[in-house]
């Protein structure tokens, strides 16, 4: 039996994970959320879920602590235009939360202000111990002014619920970019640089116990690296001394169902790490 198949059977998913997409959606705790989902949400329940066994914990790959290098430079996330250098986090002024929200709402620091419907600041509990950071608003988020309200958000909510986290009580969710890139294109390096101080200030206000970076833009921006998700997940990193774990972006998981198993392993790793950090 392959290692992947063994892990699947150990956590109660059976060897047919790939044939049964939608495990997160079918988790008993997540089913109640589905009732609230808009009709066009593709959550595709296929058969009753195989709930994960709670007596066995998936061991993540060996943990290493990789410190993010504080740097004024951003990684070259797109060929052009080049990133604008931004000041190191510690020298940025910290606006009060309400002033920060207003600054984001009125921001005209990059071209995205011309095409957005509205800015998307964040959602959740400002006192939450978990901070989840995504990439940028999509079409639904741009319309509603809230992060992760589209299909990727439905999946994220279900994943959180399956992990025992309440999206309103236990987490705060923000994005690297506060405005939607037109056509859902990738964020530009200059746009990330222009927006970076808002995210940094959100992190400084929230001071989470653990950051979960969802997708490569969040991970690469916070860790100042060009490494891909495959190299970054399964390790404990840190951003400005805050422990940080990397996982796949939910929108990627919608297109790559088999990697949901890895995303589940990341969440198990994160939950375990959070428990250890909270006990310290
Ligand atoms: N994808 C993101 O990264 N953020 C959102 O808010 C929505 C989709």
C-alpha cells in the first residue's frame, strides 16, 4: 500500500479519496453550512462522509522552523511591473483599526482602485488566535465586500468547520490584496507592494498565535521567498516571530480535488501546532 493510501485509510478516508470529491463538504459539521449555501455552489455531496478517526493524528513531515527574513524587498511574483520597495514592517506607522479600515476603503495606491467595486478588508474576530491570509478578492468578494464568500470561501468554511474552527469566532480572514485584480488574474508585484502595509498592520493589530497562509501569493509575500507551495507546506515557518504554516489556496483545491488530502494534513498539522503553542 502506498504511503498516501495508508494515510488515507488511517484517517478514515479510505483509499478512494480521489473518487469521492467533496469530503470536506460532507463532514457532518459542515453539512449544516451547506444548507445556507447559495444554490449555484458546487459542493457535490456524493455519499455519506467517512468521518476522520479522532484517535489517530497524521504526522506531518519533519518540522523545521524557517524564519522569514525581514526585508524591504518583495519577491518577483510577476515579470512586470517590478515590485516597489516598501519599508520594513517595524518602521511602518500603525493606524488604529478603524482608521486602517478607512485607509483601505479610500486607497488609491495602485491601478486596482480603478476597476474594483469596493475594497475587501477582512472578516472574522479581531481577537482571534488564528489568522488566515488568502490572495485577493474574486468577483463575489468584490461585489459583497467580504473575503472568501464565493465557491472557494464555501470550501474554506467547510474545511474550517471540519477542523473544529468557527469562521466568525476562531479566525480572522484577510487577503494580501484588498482589491480584486480584474478577471481574477494573478496579483502584480507592484500591487502586492502597494497593499503590503495594510496586511502588515492587520497582523500587528491581531497578533495571532498562528498564521495560515493560503496559496503561494500569501506564502511568498509573507516569507519573502520564491519557493512553491510544495516546498513550503509541512513546515513551521515564522513571520515576524509569529508561527506560520502554508497550505493550498481553496480555489486551487476546487480544481485539484486530490490535493484536499494534503490540505487536510496541513490543517491537522496546524491544529496540532496551535495546541502546542497555546499550551506554552
Ligand atoms: N480568494 C482569495 O484569496 N481571497 C478571497 O477573498 C476570495 C478568493
